[in-house]
C-alpha cells in the first residue's frame, strides 16, 4: 500500500452549521472526546491502513489545525519517504487565493500527488467520524 496510494484529506471546511464551534476554527479541528480533533479519524485511518503519504489540504482558519497535525508524528506519519504534509492555498498566477471546491483543491495540489507517482489517490473528508481500513478497497 505504501507506494501505490497517496491520501488527500480535505480539511478546509468552515462548518457554518456548527455555529459557535467553528466560528474561529476549521471543522476538522473541532475537539472530539477531550484531546482529539475530528481530523484524527481520517489521519488514524490512513496510518492504520499503511498509507504514509498524506496531504492535508487546509483553507479556513488553518492555524489550530496546522499546530495539531504538526509533522504527523502522533499518527506515525513523520517518516522519511512521505508523512503528513500540510497543503495550504496559495495565490495562483491568475490571482486566485482560495480553493473553489473539492476538485479545484486537488488540482491546485497536483504537484504534491505527482511527486509520488501513485497508482491510486484517495480523497478523504477531514470532518467525518468513522473507522475504516482503506487497504480493503484495493483487494
């Protein structure tokens, strides 16, 4: 699995329906069960599935999320070839500064994906709560 798949976690959501919880933080950074964050589910699922190349695409209020993820060490995603990488929006040549949607966020980070030349790209939401072994999809 390690060399054939890159995961892209979309973690830039504002989460307006959560009201005060997401007024100053991205939905994936909302605390869950005390010391955890919602994004921990996606990161743990990747690590437990043997995926060690994980791009975390941020946008809205990214500071708290960036600090929480750090270098990915908490999930064992800080190793040599790969690990967790924060992918923030940047100004493009045409002046765009924010992603327009899911496909645009992936497209703007295609260089990250191409760096590893994976057979598969797994696009995940950073604000869903579930447990899954993604390696089962390849069988």
